[in-house]
């Protein structure tokens, strides 16, 4: 038997996923601009910036009462994916 409540919630999740895809598209365009402004491949990984981003996400997650373990995993994964993207698309 199909649970109608679950189907309704899944539709909302699908809508949210579409919005996230648009945000990822915008983020990718910004990363493309960053790539164009980097002179050397060694500049791609900025450990200090990564540390600051993760610290800020943790603080903001706590304020918003979001499980910090979830947001940390998501951001670490996203950072790694965009670092890989930068290496793949770096031209120099």
C-alpha cells in the first residue's frame, strides 16, 4: 500500500532538490571565475580557507539547530567535489 503522506513529502523533496541544483549551478559558475584567477595549480587547495568555511558552517548550523554532523559531511563532500572540479578544469 502506498503511503500518500510519504508521496507528498517526496514531491516536496524533489522540488527542493531542483532548487539545490540551481544553487550548485550558480556555485559552479563562481568556481569557474575563481579558476580563471588562479595562476598555479598549487593554489587550488587552501587549507586555511577550508578550515574557516567548516568552522563557520558548524556555527551557523548550531544557530539554526541543524545537526552539525550532517552539514559538516555535506560541506566536506562539496569542497572535495569542487577541488576535484578545479583540478580537472585548471588550464595552466
